[in-house]
């Protein structure tokens, strides 16, 4: 699964397997040893924020997809790993790091539009934010890879997808327009500031009166001294 170069994952996987054996003594696990190892490696990768090849894992586990997902949830409960996946968690696991920022932006927009939403932290919204971020950024992603993160049935996913499409069509465009207007205002203000600064440079500095007076007296004294010197020179000649 490409985890040979990830010693932390191997250590974490071993740790989870040992912990699972301790906590499942009274819980019969209907799963083979390969499946147990693969699922623990999957959980370890998620905890460490390292990408994990789900398709390859499914093949190695020799489990059906539904059996794989159900056992993974059971393992999470036994190991107290019921962590709600964030946008970043989903992006890391699906190698979609380049859409993480846009997905966070969409999730923030949803929470602002939804207002007081009781289940705003439900993983369905993080998964949907990643899905629509991929659409906006023209990054291909399979719904089948995202849906397990959402804990939704296909019909529920489709309904939520349509809701988000309407939200994005209305509010995301408004946000972009407002952002562009702000950029134009900032540019206009910068131009005005540059013009004012240039005009200030063109206006000559007004000399202080006392300095001007002193300079004029000095010039007059110098001129008078020049005239006296010329007069004395004429008398001698």
C-alpha cells in the first residue's frame, strides 16, 4: 500500500492492532487477520494525516466494500477514534490538497448562510465542501470516494448536493463580486494616493519668513559691500 517508507504508520498500525485485541476480547470480530491489519493501517494513516490507497486496501483485505466500511466504524468505536473528519483530513486522504483552501472557504460560506444549524459539524458538510471545491477548480474526484466520509446514503447525498449547488450559485458568486469590487476600490484608492503624493512633490516648499528675511539681508549686505569696494577702487584711480 506504499507505506513501507512511513515508519510512523507501521508503528501506529501495530499499536492499534494490539489495542484492538485487548478491547475486543468480549466482542466477536467477523473479520480475517488480513482485513484487521489493513483496517488498522487505514485508521493509522488517517490519524497521522497520511494518504491511503482505499481501493488497494479493499483488495488486500478480501472484504466487500460494505463489510469493510462497517468493520472500520466498529474499530473506530472500539478504539475511541470516532473523530469527525475535517476538510483537511478528507483532502489528505484523497490526495486533494490543492482544493483544501477552496473547500474551507465553501464550508465557511455554508455555515454563514445556514446560520444556527444544529448539525453544522456533521461530516457530510466537509465532504460536500471538498466535492464542490473540486468542481469549481475542475479537479476530478469520484463521489464514491467522498461519500463514505459523509455517512450519507446516495439519495441523501444527492439531495444535499443540489442544496449546495443552489447555495453556491447564489452566494458564492455574490462573494466573488464583492471581492472584485473591494479590489477595485483598493486600486482606486492607491491611484488617488499616488496622484496626491505626486502633486505634493510638484508644489514648491514655502520658505519660512525669518529665513527669507535673513537671506535677503545677507544679499543686501553683500551687494552694499560690493558697491563700497567698487567706490574705493574708483577713488584710487
